[in-house]
C-alpha cells in the first residue's frame, strides 16, 4: 500500500481555500501513485474553528465542501478531518472513496485542557469502524484518541486493524515532536500495528502546529518523517500484513482480548484496493531530522508571526524598537 500524508496549512473558516489546497495535494498524491491519502484533523474548516461551529450555516457549508472533496476521491481513498452534524456535532474523520463519503469516524476523546476546548463544541463518538483496502484492514483515529493507552487503538487492533491512521492538529511546544513520536512508537509496539500520523502545520492566532507527520512500523521503528514547520507530502510504501506474524507469537494480545471481552460487531467497509503495479519503483520517503531547541524556537516564532499576519490579511508590521536586545530580536524575526 502506498500512503501519502498531506501535511497542509489550512486557514480557519476558509472553506473554499482549504478545499482548493486539499484537492491540489490530492492530485499530487495521485500522481505519486498513492492508494491512501491522509489529511489532518478538521482540515476542511481549519483548526480550531471554535464558535464558527455554533453557526448551522457554516457547518452545512463545510458538509457541502466535504462532498466536493469526496467527488474527487476516485482512484484513491481519502481520509480528511471535518465537522459532522448528526443530531449533535462531532469532530470526524471522513473516509472517502469512489466519489462518495463511505464512513465518518467520530472522535472519542475530546481534550478540554490547556489550549483545547472541544467539549464546548463536540459530542464524543464511541463506535468502532474499520475499512478494508485490498487485504489490509485500516482503523482511523483522531488526535487525542491515540494519546490514550487503551481504546480505541487497542480495540481497533483486536478487531483486526493492521494499520491505524491518526489525523491530528497537535499544537507545538518545545520538544513536543520527540514526546509525540515516542508515544506513537509505544502504541505501535503495544498493539502490533503500523501507525500513520498526519499532523497539520502552521500558525493560527496564538497556536502553532509543527507538522512532523510520520509512519511507524509494528516494531516501533520510524520509517518516514516529514519536516517540521512546513507543508509536505510524505509518500511511503508499507506492507502492514507483516503484523500477523508478530500477533500470532504474542501471548499478551490474547490476554488483552480476553480481558476486553467481546467487542461486538465491528463494521468493515470496503474502500478500495491497491492500484500500483507490483514492479513500480518504491517510494523513497525522507526521515527528516529534528531541530535543536533554539532552532525550534526561532522557526516556530517566525511561522507563528508570518501566518498571523498572512491569515488575518495584514499588509504591514510596525515594530516599536527601544534599542534593547529584545526589540532587536523581534525586528529580526519580523524581517525573516
């Protein structure tokens, strides 16, 4: 299976602009032979849309935008984050294939700490959904769902998922990239599953998103990592069927299954099959290095400032210079 993780920089509320960005990256991914194209959490609206979600007209317009994206999902399966109104409002991952939305996976764990306020806007989901791509079973999760050490990741794995995709809008703080990657490596090892993490990138008011999308195999080895603080399309070839060998020899999995009990019926939705020729040239994904602490601070400040100016439509920046080192630093950052 060829994955394409589209690490994009959407703008909150710009439905037309975000859709154009998604469709542009989708065509680029198709040109690279991708079977499964993944976009970040709430990419349709930008993150965090906050009180725009309290306007029914905005939510309906986002649904219409998703329909247009789904119509372009021919020849590849597309996972994209979107709000979904179904009696209540959900933070969802839309699974699009064959020109339509095949499934909507709802976020289970809604963060309500630090910079997050998702309980104000969304209801939690709970049901498990798998989709089938060729011979591979894939589970979708949304950001915080994967930070939890148990369900839904454990349940998706027990239900047969060989690849778990996580769409995310994970804000930056210093060295967050290392912490997050180590957590995903642990989830991959504990659940004997491949993990594909697609994060948004860019500044949105007081928040900065650092990207660093990645793919990890079932032994916890990072096989691809996108650069931080810039848009990227990470194209990776994976063979998740290899997880079956580990699972058959791992007694912990049977103990966990016994402890969890019957998961009940888990719907499996057929979404497509690999289309790349067997003799096609393999993808050569990057393993972008992490920046040091000081360089992370500099790049994050420049990205946050530039996107604040650009996304708010400002044309000038006035810097009040006192002659001290602080204002000299601010002037240098503004110039960069």
